[in-house]
């Protein structure tokens, strides 16, 4: 009996109420010059015509497998896709965005030739028709990497080129499975903890200075919405999750540990700043006290106590 072919790449596409974009997204994947992939498309309880359009777009392509579920959110849906994935590498593709035709071919070949765990590349945002003014510039996702960078994470942080969106990376799946890396479910900013762990546990990185990814900016997306308590909770849960991981992980490069520790502390400060902006310092304070052991380890003393001061003092936070 012939065994099922194992694809080189598993492309995971969560989809929720994206009827205006999903066909274009799928077509950009079908147009890839690299064919050895499986596409796991998960309709996350859409209430519009998304599922029907997915089914229509992939009907003639056996590389695509479609799943339907009640709404669980982006992180949970990505985690389900990871559980289904069979490829040597994983790519997370958002259902309202686009990729250039050579993306998979270029990244997979580099990863295979150089035995890499992680391949980085660039992205450019573009305005959707319902979002005329884009507050993000191309420089948000454009990076230029020195060939002699030493620790890749450390280099990107020091050169202010670190970026967390997972659609900027092709990732070796065994890295995720061996280290049990998954997205934190039930929050926004779910890429932050995931990417920081991947970046610090991968041994070999590669970079292609091309904008393979096209990021659609639209008015009703999380990226273009104002702050809310969802942002506070997302950043604080990221801080808490990473602080616990840091305390138990012996595999972080010793030369980068202080940078990682400060990076983790920044998520606490981000949550605190937004809580101040929203006038929700009291509720934030309860979480800070509950996890004070992590706060004291990752946040400078002048900032760890700022949560007890009036807004005029705490708003001047700096690392």
C-alpha cells in the first residue's frame, strides 16, 4: 500500500467573515511557483459567504483541505491547523492578505539548502478600498540584515528590526513540535509570544530581503482599531506566559537572555500604558499584584511600582 505523500510545507489559513478577500487570498497561494504544499483552510464560524467561496475556490485543487468549525478565534484556529499539519515547514497565511508567486519556492529552497529552522522575509502594506488613509508605512515590515549578525534575535532587537507577525516567517514544524510552541488562545497580540519563542529556540536562521508578503490594511481590522481592554489583556497574558516560559527554558542563548528578559518586561509596560490610557488602572493593579514575582524579575523597580502611583507619574514609564 502506497503511503500518503508528505508535503514540504503546510500553509495554515484561518478564515472569518472575509468574503470580500478570501478568493484573492487563495488564488495567490494557487499561483505559487512551488507546488509541494498542503493548504489547511479553516472557516472559523463565518456568518457571511466565506465558506461557500472557499469551497468554490479550491474545488479543483486537491492540495487544499477545508474545515468548518464554530467560532474559536485566530489563535485557536491556528493551533488546530498546526495539529493537522503534515509538512516539514509551516506557514501562517492570513485570509485577507496576499503573497508573491515566488515566496514558497524561495524560502523552502533556502531552508533546505542551508538546513535552516527559520526563514525571514519582508512585507509591504497596501490600502484596502474601505481604508483610504493608511497609518502604516512600508518601513514597518522592511528589514535589511547584515550577513555577520551573530545571534539573529539579538541583532534584530539591537538594530530595531525585530518584527513579531508570523506571516514574515517560514518555520520548521519540528521546532514547534519539539518545543510545544503554540499560540495563546483567547487573546489578541497572539503573535508576540509565539514569535519570541520561535526566534530564540531556533538554531539556524536565514533572511531574504524581498517583500514576499502583502499586508492588507482595512478599517475594521484589529491593526487599525483603537485600544481597548482586549489590548491590555493580550499584552498582560503575553507577559505572564513568556515570564513563565523564561523561568523554565534552559535553551535560550546566554548572550541574549538579558535582551529577552527586557523584551518580556515591555509587554507588561505596554499593558500598563494602555490601562492608564483607558482609565483602568485599578483592574490592572490586581493582575500586577497577583503576578508580582514575574513583574519584579522582568520590569525595572521604578516601573514595577509605577502601577501604584497617579497617572501623572506612571505615564512617564520608560525602560
